[in-house]
């Protein structure tokens, strides 16, 4: 078996989520949500810093 075939056989189950059962799938979901949240918070802070968005605490 070639190195490319070994790599493909290892990578495919990781890609479609059949490795690691439920705990690993939860970890992937949490890392995706954290990435989206970091992007949104960074955008929000940038908008406030550049005064393109007015945000006041009442």
C-alpha cells in the first residue's frame, strides 16, 4: 500500500466524522461555534473602535 493510499484511508474517516464517536463530534461543534463567536466579537469591537456603530450602556 502506498503512502498516499494510507494517508487517504486515514483522512477520509476524519473528514466525514466517523472517528471519535460523540465526544469528538461535540469538540468539533464547539470549536466551530467558538470560531464564529470570535469573528463576531472581533467585528463588533472593530465597528465600535472605528465609530461605525454606536453602542451605549444605559
